[in-house]
């Protein structure tokens, strides 16, 4: 074969292989876009576990009609413009890949009305084939519809699981988002029935996660057994909730870590947490926690993974020790409190 440049649709489908694993990844990318657009409320309508339909509607700032084609082109983003912006990025998105990738493996439509404009517009894309921008009434904000995910990629479609399973993955992602953004209302429906409503808690974001949302997300028992943590030092702040050792889990299913508001997996921090609990948990049992680490975005590289599940810290060791010490101190206090003989 001779060397040739691949067509755009195929390039997008290849990229989709990395960012669009299943309906839950579509929901994640689209809700993140809504949050980046400043939405106060996001409606998530699903059919058949999201395989048949994912519709995400937000009341954010919207997209101008003449920018709709740009929004769905590859490497087009309003979130960064330079390497310097990338290094200090605070939005959830910045790669300009999600919409073109999703649109290349589904029947896709993007409707929006930009704040300050009086007309809305829609752009449809069928398996990567771009239509024309057409006028369409729409309240301020954006609606993205994704139908028949992977209809043109049978190899991917084959790997989709039962409706219940896909829905479960979506719900887990939404729980993760809801924990990070108690200020935003999320309404979910499945097959035409409302299934969940995360009520917005006003400007709660300044105060941190409330007892109400923590209970809704992780259960009353977690909420009752959780200790609030909030400690700052060395330009780092760690806050959130950790379960007392008496509340522990067989698996790592209630371990939520956010770095500057982004849900991530990080082995070094997970290790620090585990170490802090090592004296107070039975072997093989897992702690439960929801922790938010805040630091200067320039001290963390978020451009490590296309789906951004991982980050890289400039000073990983310092952060590991900060997390360990903060949690170790918090847990030591409960131990002291639990022993009446230690008090005078
Ligand atoms: P990224 O989020 O990395 O910028 P996307 O492909 O997800 O890339 O989106 C491309 C662009 O489309 C965004 O930068 C943004 O300008 C616009 N956009 C996407 N979704 C929304 C939305 N819900 N509201 C407003 N603008 C949006
Ligand atoms: Mg995005």
C-alpha cells in the first residue's frame, strides 16, 4: 500500500476509539461540556442504556450558529489557545476532540442558542457526514443528541453490554460528577421515566460538598460515619470526607478523588490514603472517601490521557506526604476521641 492521508471521518473514528468506550463516556464528555459552559442545570435523557439515545440539554452560554461546524471539527476548542493556556488549564475539556469523535460514531445533532442571540440553530451529523446549519428555536443553552451509538462501528457495538449494565456505568459517572458539583442540578430520565434528580444546592460549591448530597451519593451510612477533612499547606488544600475506620468496604467502590475538580485515578495518592488507614483497617478492607485536592493548575499536568482519567504531578512526593499526613492526623483524632481513658 502507498502512504495516504486518512479521511477526516476515519481520523475521528480512530480518536473515538480512545475517548468513546461506551455510552457512559459520551455522557461524561457531554456533561463536562455543559459544566464548562457554565450550566446551572443539565437534563440527561437516556433510552436503552444510552445506546439508543443520549440527550444532554444545558442552560449554559450556548454556541453561536456560525460556530456550530467548528464545535464539531477536530482540534477546535474555545478553551485554550496556547501552550501557556494548556499548562494553566482549569476547564474540564481542552482537546477539542469529544464532539467530532462522538459525531463520527453515531447519529448526532447539536442545537444551541448563544447567550445574547435571539435565534437558535441546529447542525446534524450522520456517522461523521456533516449536514448544513439550519435555524431552530432553542432556549439559551445547548442540546446534544446522540442516537444509535456505534451504529456504523459493528466491532465496537458488539462490546456493549446489557441495558442495565450500561445504565449502571452512566449512573456511576453521574454520581462522580454530582459529588464534584453540588451547585448544579442534574436531572436524569431513562426510557421516558425520571430516574434521578440531583438538586442544585445554590452556591454550595464555595462551602464544599454538603451532608445532603454526600448522603444521596454514597448513602446515609457513609454520611453518618464520615469525618470532614479540610487542611491547607504548601500551596495545597485537601478537603472532603473520609469514612471512620468502622465503616469500611470489601472493594474500592467508594473512593473518589478529584484534582482541581476533575475526577482522576492516582496510584500515589491512593497509596497515601491506604497508608494513613493501614493501622486502623483490617487487612483486605478498603477505606471509603471523597477527597478534593486543590493546587495551582501549573503544578499538575492534565494532558496525560485522552479521556483525562490520570494526571501527573510536578511534585508527586510532596503531595503524597501531604495527603498521608492530613488523613493520618484526622484519623488519629478519632482514635483519641474513641478512648475515654486518654482524656482527662
Ligand atoms: P473541548 O471540550 O475539549 O473544547 P469538545 O469537542 O468537547 O472539545 O467541544 C468543542 C467546543 O464546542 C468547545 O470548546 C466549546 O466551545 C463548544 N461546546 C461543546 N459543548 C458545548 C456546550 N454544551 N455549551 C457550549 N459550548 C459547547
Ligand atoms: Mg469537551
